[in-house]
């Protein structure tokens, strides 16, 4: 009986170890495809300039972020500009399109849930040191691609499902799930138009209905961008 139990435990250990190794090998390939660890850890700031499109109408979209500190998204339409600002300890939304006269403070839960957004290295890189957990899931069909699926349970409580093209190791979709103000949320993003910056780091230049004309790394970003306008 003891031999049977020992054999079962040994088999479980071997299976778990194999799954762990396979998962980490996949993540390593994704990181390498993105440009490699040595390049990713050099990212300190990012600026994306582009446009969104809705019902055939294009509108400017700009994004700024400082690694592990803050991010800002701007979007303009009909002469008005709205924005979202998130830092480690605060966040603001301003949408003048529906009559909002001043920026509104985000809840602490929303700020916490956004913490991984300005990890410019990617939560996948050095995930254990960052307090995240990764799990290899069953493949899933994504628009005809038998995509590898990695479930990330992040330190901030959010769960992100990464869907990876097995031929290129590009991340072609993410689905984020979490809870804010007692309500569960799900957000899915699809990624296209992959290109490398001059630094050799891979980005999707199209995310859903937003296409970026330029992505600039490690340029100066004014701190005032991360203060809500009065």
C-alpha cells in the first residue's frame, strides 16, 4: 500500500514538474519574441500616438506611461479631450463628451486593479519575483488559431488570460477579470499589426479599434501629464 501511495505521489510530482517546465518554457519564448529580458528591463517610459475609429469616424488617441509609476490615456473628439490618469495611489477620469465638467477620482479598487497596466516590462517577465502566479491552461480557439492559454493571477487580485499564437509566440488576445466596488468585470483586448521599435521590442500597433502610428520608448515625459486638470 505504501509503495502504491509513493508511486502515485511520485507521478504527481513528475507531472507537476513537467507542466511547470512547459509553462516556463512558453513564457520564456514569449519574452524572447517580445525582444528578450535584457531589452525589456531597459524600458522606463513609453509614448504611443495614434487614433481610434468608431462607426467610420477617426479620433486621436495618445498614451503615456512611466514604468511602475503612472500612465495616462488621452482621447479627443469634436474638439473635446478626455483622459484617464492612474498612478500608484490615485486615479482620475475626465470625459467631457457627456457633460462632465471636472475630473472624477477613481476608487481605490480601480486604481489597484490597474497597477499591472504600467508594468512596461510585462507581468510575464520575472513573474514570481513580482508576486504573480502563472498556470498553463488548455488551448483555446481564437479566430481559427489553436492558441496557447496562460492564466496569470496577479498580485493585485486581477486575473489575466493570455492567448498566444503557437507559431509566432505573439500574444494575440488577453482577457482580464477582477472585482471593483463589489462588481465583477471582464475586459478583452485583441492584438494585431505586430512591429518592432527601433530598440528591437515587439508591440501590437493595433489593439481592438485603436491603431498607433508611432511608439516611442524612453523619451522624456512631463510629470504634469499625470496631474488631473482643475
